[in-house]
């Protein structure tokens, strides 16, 4: 399975200008639980839309390819939060029974620059090395 998710989220406001945030640890540690839950639900819906009817074989490995806008961005901070939201969504949607080592045994990360289309691409497949 392959998923493509944005790394920015826009909070729409009624009386002020909308606020666009980079979904990473710097935002997450200061976010109100209501805001972080709103973003987590948004990612759940995006992931749900991209699910294909394919039977997964366990254990899994996931490859996170993070495309950042500029070199000042810490891609590890972005990957960590979106990775957590991603695995939680897979559990909630019934794609995997749990997000522990029994089911996910390897996670790899690669980082790239893409100023025009910052995003994260996630490839989930059977881990043949386990």
C-alpha cells in the first residue's frame, strides 16, 4: 500500500486569517489537545480515502519519504508526528490489529526537498527480513 499525505494543515478560522501549520513535533508539543485531535482526525480521513482492498501480510515494514519545503525544516520532527497519526489510523480502521512490534518490525525514513509539493509518502509492505 502507498499513501501520500500533506505535511501542512490549515486551521480555518471565522474571524481571523486561516493558520497553516507544519505538522511536526514543534507544533504538536504546544498544540491544544482539541487542535491535535482535529488534525489526527483529518489524517484518518485522508488515509481512509487511500486504502485499497489488499490483504496485508505481517510483519510489516514502512518506508516514510518526507519531502520538505526548505532546508531549515527538521524532517524527523515531521515524520514522527505523522507516523504516529498514520499507525493510529491503520489500527482504528482495522487494517492492522495493533501498532506494536508484532505487526510493524521496521520503519525507514528518507528525506528530500520539494518546495512546490511538500508531503510525506508512506509505503507499507511485508517485511521479509523478520
